């Protein structure tokens, strides 16, 4: 055997030892890959129905949001009607206030005149009664003086 054959034999034995040494980690790596594959398959089986449920939930939420939007549109429409009614009520209130002001101005002037006339009549009647009472008192005093003078004379 020559040196070349011995070198080839040593290389073959070294390669065989390398293969034997790498076989254990490769076998362990194979078990790890198998476990990972089973875990991914299991996760995929569990995730499928879960994603279906999530999809259904999202559809239900979208339907509910559409209903809420419809309700909000109805509320906005009613608020617009209420706003219109409030504007009309405000106009009516302003018209009534103006009417009251006109009626007050029209009625107040004659009422003031009637009240002043009534006051003047009462004042004149009181002054006349006072004057009559005063005249009666003077007449009575004059008669008493005359009677007193006749009785002295």
C-alpha cells in the first residue's frame, strides 16, 4: 500500500467519523423539526375556527355599526325638525311680544287718562265736601255768635 492509499483510507475513516459524530445532532434536529411541524399543524387547526369566529364577529360589528349609523341619521333628522319647530316657536313668541307691546301702548294711554280723570273727580268731590263742611261750620259759628249777641243785648 502506498502513501496515497493510506491517506485515502485515513480520509475515509475521518469522513466516516465525521458522519457518525454529525448523525446525533442531525437526528436531534430532525426530532425538533418534527415537533415544530406538529405544533404548527396543531396551531393551524386551532386557528382556522378561531379566525372564522373573528370574521363572524367583525361582520356582526359592521352590521351593528350600520344600524347605529341609521339610528343616528334618524336622530339628526328629528333634531332638524325640532330645530325648525323651535325657530317657528321663537317667531310666534316675538310676534306675541310685539302684539302685547302694541296693545299695551294702545290701551295704556286711554287707561292713564281715565285714571287721571277718576283721580281728579275724587279730588274735586273731596274738596267740595270739605268746602260744604267748612261752610256749615262757619254758619253754625255765626248763628251761635248771633244768638249770643241777642242774648246779651
